[in-house]
C-alpha cells in the first residue's frame, strides 16, 4: 500500500542541500525548494530515509517527514495554497 508524505528539510550546508534536493527529486514532487510531496510504498520510505541519512549531518540538519495517510486525493485536497499555485503535477513518462 502506498502512503502520502510531506517531506520538509532545513540543511545548513549548500553542498549537502543540493545533494538532499537531488535525492528527494527521486522520491516525490517538489512543492517548494525544501518541501516535497511523496507517494511511497513502505520499502520506498525506508530507502528514502536511508538515502537522506547518508546525505545530511545529523548534528546540523533537520528533515521532517509527515505522514498524510494513504488517500492521495484527500492529502492533495487538504492543502491550502496562498500565492503562487503548486507546480503542475508530473504525470511521469509514458513509453509506447
């Protein structure tokens, strides 16, 4: 079963920040530079946490992972946006 997560991070070093952003692009949609919406299987969440732990400094940086439940539509609809809208949703690549 897939669950929705909001992942937010505060990384103190610019190099680590770029690495964390690159890791997160592999797991979800960037809603803001340091905020990602992810829909993950349990194993993918574990992999994401392990990948992030390899990139951050546990004494200086912070990553917050918020469980939004397993209903993606409800999780997306629960968000209120002020100002600019979220970027368009990447529907993935379709190979024919």
